[in-house]
């Protein structure tokens, strides 16, 4: 299903287009992209869907010019989504988040994908509850622990917008995952000794919730968790004792900016953090949403030093959809992932895919972009690229939030 995405409109600069697959017409993709090397040597890209009816899709990308679907599964019902997944070896963890609190199933499911065409359920971890929507995002890279942004039956936020805390789950026994630790900003939950946390007040900022989003833990610092905490900003936790996470520092830029800190990418050898604030308003009213470069030489006092160049709000003359930053390639610490602390690649919804040279962190510069036109199956007027993953071969994979499916590219920079 490869066609020229630039036949009518769109742009490409310093990327080489390889292929496009609309995933059987179910191309609305979430934030879960992970590669498995199957026992027969095939390279399978596993993708989480942004919304029902599909759960996840497996695509053989051994030849990135000719991707082939090998598996596509359905969700239990239409009032939920998977959105996030990770693969280690032949084990895949898939997050389930429901539309409203109190619904089920809400949690995560472990699958045996040793036969990619026939994913087999191993176990389900229940994260449902009266104020829980389940698991929005999970991080699973070491084969033992899942770090996730999730609710719980016994986590009762004072404000429903704060319904996802940071939870650590031990899956050493694949059939019986168990929680070993959790953390939230003090004052968020009922029963906290601390007073309720002050809310962001529009229009100075947006009250989109003090809750965990990305929960990244890297082998370079296994005693640290790097959280994007939405209205809570960037948070660094000491998890040397996983049963008692402790805050090391918190950097928050809003107000005056408008919140929704999404991803924290540490660049360990350079003492830097790359931090994104997600654009969430379709009309662009929360712009600018920026990608920050933060000096992390003193982890107790992170200091912003620059931002990546932001795409123009009137890109291609259209401003009726999100065009701010969302996800980054996160240097996932697995053999199938490209690693770089000199180049940052991210998705910008309607502004497509963009790459930046950060060799000089005080003067980052854009070096590549990819903005395909609106997909044939879309009722939107533009693309909305949602996530990106780069494999160790340098092949770039990016997905559309609504219906466009999977695009594969090569870097030419």
C-alpha cells in the first residue's frame, strides 16, 4: 500500500520517503510503537491504536519499502483504547484506558508474541476503579518492571483531572504482575496531609490536570524516573527504593505557559533534558507549545537554556488543528532503537515530523521535515502525525492520529 504522498500537496526535506500503509483502513494510531525481532529474523513493528475498534496492529517492516500487516486485533468494546505498548523480546505489554472512570477493562495486558500472527494473552493487570480510567502510557524496557501512568481502585484524586499517578509494576511472574511502588504530587489525593495543589487558572494557563504522562526509566540511571507530569511539569524521582519513590526535583514552566508537559528525554552524556509540552487545542489557542532544552548538570535545579524552533502557527495557511509538539523518539534502550544525543526527532501533529540538530544546545536548528497531505481516508484537512520511532538501521517510522496509518522514511542528513 505504498503511494506517492506528495502527488497533490505536502512537503519533504532531508527525509527520503519509503512507504505508506493505511493499515486496512484502521490508521488512527496512538503513542505505542515498538519493534520485535521474531525468531525467524523478521522485524515486526507493533502499533497501538488511538481509539476503537482496533487494539494493536503488527506490521512486518523487514523491508521498510514494503510493509505487510501480520496481525490486527480488536478491543473488547468501543469505549476504550490501547494507545500505548512496549515490546521486550517476545513479550508485549499493552495499556488499556477507558473513556470514563469506573469502566472496565482498564489496566494492561501481557501478550506472548513469539508467533507474531497469533498473539496470545498471558495475563491482565487490573487498574480500574471508581475514579480510574486505567493506564494511559507505559514504559517497559528491561523485561522486569512496567512503569506507567495509571489510576487504581484505591487512588482517589481530589480532582478527577488528576486521575493518573506513577505506578511501578513487577512482572517477574508474567502470570501475576504486582505493584511495588507508586507516587503522586503530594496534595493531589484524598487523605493527603498536604493541602490541595493550586490549579492552573485559564486563560493564564490551562487546567488539564496534575497527572503522570510519560514515565521513562533508563539503564544509565536505573535509580531515576523521568516523568512528564502534564500540569506538574517535569519531575525527577529517586526510585532506588521502588517502594518509596522520592522527588529529586520539579521544573514547571506554566504559568506563564499553558502546561501539558508530555515527554522528558534525558541525554545522559550531555547533562541535558529534552522536554515537550503537548499541543491539545485543535484551534491552536494553547500555542506556543514548545520543546525545551534543559540543563541538567545539577539534577536538583534543572534550568531551561533554549527551545527548538517551533513550526509556524499558519503552516500551509491552515490553523484549524493541532500543530504543536507531541512525541519524541525517546532513545528507547533496546537493540532495535536508534540512539542519538545530537539529533532530536519529533512529531508535531499537523506540522508533521521534524528533526533538529542540537550539537549546540543554545542554538538548535531544524534540519529536516516531513508533512504529507491529508490521508485519503481522513475527514480532516491535514495530516496529524502522532508518534515516531527510529530503528537501529536509521529507518524512521511515524504514524497518523486519525486515519493515515504508518509512514516509513530514511534520514538524509
